[in-house]
């Protein structure tokens, strides 16, 4: 299976890194990974407004992004909650 061209174009940002463990051990390595992971602002889907907010968690505030579709008549809008435990890093 071919690698997505947008992802492949970013591989140069990982130049010189030998392992994630080593990269995370230095500030320069962490900054290099931040540049690789930063896709910049991405436009939201059409007909949906987005806003960043926070939810209170047991260890402080947790950043969340809220997507709100346009109201369709008398029907309440659909709901989707997407969570992950933080183990999905770098793609």
C-alpha cells in the first residue's frame, strides 16, 4: 500500500532522528517532532461550526474541539464523542 503523499512529503521533517525515544530525550528532538506533527489549521467540514473549549477532568482542564452541525428542523442535532487515551502519537 502506498504512503499518503501528504504524509510522505513530511518525512524530511524527521531527518536525522534515529528513534522516538532518543528524540523525546532532548528539547531539539521534541521540537522536531512538534514540527512533524503540526499540520496547521485545517478547515472544518462545510455546514459545521467548530470551536475549541475545555472540559474539566480529574487532573485539570482537558482541551476539546466542539463540532456543531446546522439545526435540521425540530430534530435535535446528532452527537458523537471521540476519545482516546493518549497512546496514539505521531499519526
